[in-house]
């Protein structure tokens, strides 16, 4: 697991982490690790319960299925990423300054929370339709926020891109992919990687830096 505590994610949800019983949190943590290591379909409820120090029957007291666990993890992870994007986009400064911070924060989060990031971004196909719709809405909000900063930069003559939507997806894809390969053994710290990706994003958008 990387340095960002999984418990931090649940503070972005209604009620926060403290609203959940300690056993439910242990199940969420165990599920994140299992889904990241084995994938959703190869993970059993017994795998999760055992890792959490519980019986399979005890798991169902808190969650009706492993799909319910994945849904909560996915919502929390995307909500945490969206919060960081919105905070960066709302800071003072011109679009270049705000986009740099957005790209740095988005990248850093996907490095620090790479275990969670792998689950929430690469197990989307396993979500039930209703839960997928919720997560898709959060992903759209992230893309929309990035698009707004790019649009402002275009209007101010600070960016040069052919199509805003494609550029926004490229920006978010760079950060998301970090969770696929980043580990604590990587040569760069999350902070260093964030700075380099921030510069890379600005060059991609045609900013003069």
C-alpha cells in the first residue's frame, strides 16, 4: 500500500469515515488490496473477509456483496480525485498557474494512492449499472472541470489546442495512468512526478513556460 491512508478517502463521502463501523473499514481496506492484486472477478468474498480477520458470514453484515464494496471504493476514490481537481481549479492565478497545480495535484494523488487508483480506474467494468452511472458522473465532473480551465486559457491566448474535450481527456489520462505503474520503489517521489507532469501538461496545451 502507498503512503495515502485509505481511510482518508471516506472523509469525502456523506457522514465521513467515522460514520462507518471499524469492521466495515477493515473490509474496505482488505477489498482495495485484494482487488488491486487479483482483480475484482478473481477475488472472492472469502479472500476479503479473511484478510480483514473476519468470517465470510460477517462480511454480509456490512455489505451485501463484493460488488457493493467495489461500488463504495469507486465512489470514494473518484470523489477524492474530483475534490482535488476542483480545489486546484479554484485557486488564484491565471489558467496556466491553475492548470499546473491541477496536473500536479492530480498526478501526485494517483501516485500516493496508487493502490486505490488502480482499483477505481481499472475495475470500472465490474460495477453494476446503477453504480457505474454514479461513478461515470464523477468522472464527467472531473473532465468538465479540466475543460473549463483549458477553455479559459484558450480565451486568454495562453493555450493552443485543437479541441478542448480531447485535450481534457489527455490531461486526466496522464494522471490516471500513474496509478497503473507507480509503486513505493519508483525512482521519483509523488511530488517530483507531479512537478514533471505539471510541466508536461502545460507544454502539451501549448503554454509558453
